[in-house]
C-alpha cells in the first residue's frame, strides 16, 4: 500500500498561513472565518499554529477563495474589520520602532 498519491494532494501550511491569518483578521474570529470559508475552525487554528502542518489542496483553495471574496466585499462596502485595522496599526508601530533603532 502506497501513501504517495495522498501526499501529492497536500501542501505545507506555511504556504497559506499568511492568507489564513488575514482571513481571520478580516472576519474577526476563527468561527466566523471558518463559516465564511466552509473550513473547520480547528483546521484554521491548526494552520495558524503550525500543528500537523499539511492540508489538502481543496482546503487551501477554499481559504484562498474565501479571502478573495472577503477582500472584494470589504472594498465594495468600504469597510475593514476592526481587528484587521488594529493589526495593521500594530505592525506599523513595530516597523516605526525598528526604523528608529537603526540609527543607533
């Protein structure tokens, strides 16, 4: 019995981790992101935390499609979830601190 065909249908989580994080930030919670993407909330948590980190291509496709649709909705409604805005502000603050430290 060979497991090779199964392994060809999976990908490493690190390839989609940033996309999953953005989807969760845009939706607000893991539960809302899971409902929006038709993927289990535990699967999204597993991808973010890197536990048993391989997912099927179909799961990755669902996440990427959901993120694409969510971005489009946000653009159309001129709305971004508060959690995503806070994450962007925090990242800007970190980058600003790093830039100030470069001069020392």
